[in-house]
C-alpha cells in the first residue's frame, strides 16, 4: 500500500472526495474530434488533444459510466498530460460523446471490443507510437478486463485503473444502500434518458427489450442491467453479466505493467473489489488507500480550489516522466 496520498482535514469524508470534484470547475481543453465507423454500422468518437508526432506516446483516456471528455477527471488528466507534453485521446463509449449511437445496443462494463477497435485504429495510424492508457470507474474495469484478456498481446504498453468496480454485483448491491443511493439515482436518470431516446426512434423501438412505460420502473442498477444491459449485449440475465464482465478474474492474467488504485472508503465499492495478493499477476501494482472516495483523491488546496493526487500518480507511473513534446 502506498502512503503517498493523504487527504486534507476538510476532505476526509468519502462523499466530499466524490462530490466536490464534480462541482469544481475545470477549464475545458480544446479538443479535435475523430469518428470511427464500426463494422456493425455504429460509431464511436475520439476526442484528441494534440497531434501525435513520430515515436511519441499517446495517452488513451477511458471514461466511466455516462462520462465523457467533459468529465472532471478527464479534463484534469488532459490538462496535466498537456503540461507534461503528452498527446492524449479520449475514447468515448457508444452514445457518450453527445450523440446517441445508432444501434439498440450501447456499452457496458465488460465491453472491451470497442476499446480494441480504438487501439487497433491508433496502431494502424501511428504504428511507432507507444500507447498508454488510464481508465476511470467503469472505464477502469474495461481496461483491467482488456489487459487480462489480451495478456502480452495487449496494444497498451502501460495502464492505470482508477476506482474500478472489479466485482460488479457487489458494487450494484452497495449502491442500493445508504447515501450511495444518491449516486445510483443520479446515474440511473441519465441511463433512463438515453433509453427514452432510443425507444422514441421508430427503427429501434422494436429492437428494445423494454417499452417507454417500463423505463421509469428501472430505478436500480440491478434492475436496469437485468432488463436492459444484459439482453441488449447477449448476456443471460444480470447475474451472468456481472460474472462475465467483472474485471477481478482478469487481474492475474495481465502481462503488461498495470497500476490499480482503490480507496477503502469508496461509496461505490465493497471489500469484494479489493484483490488478494494471489489474485494479482506480477505485472500488476496495487494501491489501496484508506481515503479517496470514488475518483476523488483530493490531497490539498482548499474546498474552493482542491488539488489532486491522481494526475501526478497516473502520469508518473505511465511515463516515468519521460514524455516528449508533441
């Protein structure tokens, strides 16, 4: 366990750690959009900061549930990577770039195929550029699962997963309890809104596993994943989805350097997401902190201008401070 992270007195509460970053203004970076057309007729969008130069590393940023390049953590890592001289690109999950995707299906916590498509696209266009990656929350689970699936064939040279829900069922259960229900409600409302958009499309309505009338009743992740996520993505119910999409079983298969960071007080998690030493491959470095909340890790500043541990730690691990200007 690393002792480098320590919250200030006013940010020891996990909900302060989780909520304050969302409420804190972060400047919007200038980004360039690139669209990838997928083989199934859908699309995903990449948002670029900088243009990769020969032999320069590219940082791939994988956002969390209903996140995007607009998310507070994405904006901060984009700013920090720019200051370090890294080119960065945000991989958007389907429907998360500001435009509803074309198909009935969307994205999910174990969806590594779209990430692989993005990485293959980057390698095809920039064959001599090393690929680094950071994934947050759901994106961290996707990244861990990808690294474990691909092992030494992974196109990512180094990876960092932040606040990843490595045991999806236990995390869904946690979000039905106490103050954590507030986070569940906030995210579910966004998912419901996207479902309303899809059932309103004549070409998608017959393909959807629910009707417009059903959407409002799906008020927990367990219910939503059982009635929507699982059937849309080929799983045999919610428990099959949670089992097959969770990142935990993939940690001991990872063959490329990967850092996983959790906080014990994460209001999205339970102790089930904390791996034992024998569940980690020799290529995985695990950091468990007492505090930090969910994708928080405020370590200084003031409530009006907080400072963060994550960006420095992520970039230090990924680049060893050897980035070059692009």
